[in-house]
C-alpha cells in the first residue's frame, strides 16, 4: 500500500519557523487525523507534501517519491486544500472534465464522482452559486477523480451540515477499506474522532503526538487537544 511519509520536515518564513522537524507516517488502509489549533503549521505541512511550498529542510514522500517526481500525480495523490479556488463562472461538470483530460480520466469517471459526492443534479450549475458545503463536495470529487492511493484533505467538513458530515465519515472509511492512505487535517476534534484510527497532533509547528487513537483514548485525546489550544 502507498503511504505518505514525512521526515524531518521544517519550514522557515524569514525569522519565523512555521514547521519544526516533523516526522510521521500516514499508512495505507487507515484514516489519520492531523490535529492542532489554527496556526499550528498544519496547512503549511500539507502544502509542502504537495510540492506547493519548498521545505527549508526535510522531505515528504508519497510512495517513496516527492510530489514533483510523480509521473501521474492525480493517480497517486488527491488533495482538497481550499474550497474557494474554483472559477465561479464554470459549471461543476466542466470543472471536473478540465481536470480529467490531462490526467487521462474518462468522462464516465467524472459522472461517477458527481454521483458519489451528491452533485449530479447540480452539476450544470455555475460554481459561483454553490454553497460552501457544495464547493467542499466538488473539491472532494476533484481529489478523488484519479482514484489516488493517497488523499490529503484540509478541513474537509467545513460548510457541511450534520448529514453531510456523517456522509463524509462514511466516504473516508470506505476509501480506507479500499487501501487508500488518508490524512485529514482539522482543528475540531469532534469532526475526526469518530473517523480516524490514528492521530498526529501538532502545536506551534512541533509534533506533540503520533500514534494510534486507542493509545490515548478519547478522554486523554480531548485533554491533550484542549491543552494545546489553551496554551496559545
């Protein structure tokens, strides 16, 4: 199974160290929660893993390779970082078709993903008229389009109602059962505690815990997370 491996990852922005020597693994077949308060360095870490930000030192490897070394990246890793990056005048179906062409993804796969995320009936509406929850669903369809081995999702439950959050949990569990490695970033413990099997906790760019959720227990995890947020 393909996995995401982070080794000694560090990022400085001028005199500010946003990420400090992070090391952890996201194995295939599991959902891993990437937890920490806002400003903990989570998004910077994800952007380094996806080749969008150059590390100061260390590396993030997807199946043993850096993102820029992947010959067909959409078939290896899918990502949802922002649900606001769509062209507002473009229809959802057209957005996925544009992504599908260079990735060698069939039109049938586009329709399959629209159905999977519940957007078939809204597929010909312009994205500018979508709610945040609908844009999140389109972002998930984009991430899943190439049937990637690794999924990297930043706050994927944003904008989803309770039914949508339950749907997302089922989707992530199903993907994990198929062998995918899934990293879900969140600053809200309750959004991931019922879904993940292991957790990575960061605070001020530093690793505070990496391991199985059961090793902490729900009560201990909540205490640890509250301690992190209250120390800001």
